[in-house]
C-alpha cells in the first residue's frame, strides 16, 4: 500500500467549498470557507496580498476584508457550514 492509498480522504470541502470574496476597499479577492460563525478559513494568493493595503501582519486579516466576509455570510453569498 502506498502512502497515497493509506491517506485519509479530506472531505471538509464537500459541504462548504472555498468561495471567492472581494474586499470593498482594495478589491483583493480571496477564497473563503466558514465552518461556523466563529471559524473562517481564508486562502490568499500573491495578487490579493499585493492589492491589500489594510494588512500589516501576514498572519492578520484586513478589517475591510473581514467585514466583506461577514457580509457575505449574513447575506448567504457564502455558506456557514456549522
């Protein structure tokens, strides 16, 4: 058995895939998944990082982007899995 055959299949994205969300301030687009109201996964790319003027620390999230993600969840544009 190879390590690929023995690996567990990650099915977390089946019930809630990463979806694009665009920041209203700088137009950076990231991929987002909300597993719950408290947990958000954000996938950045180089273009979004370069466009974002509101992020100082690479481990932080821009407040304007955080607001756009919250709005997308509240309006149903992205699914909150829970």
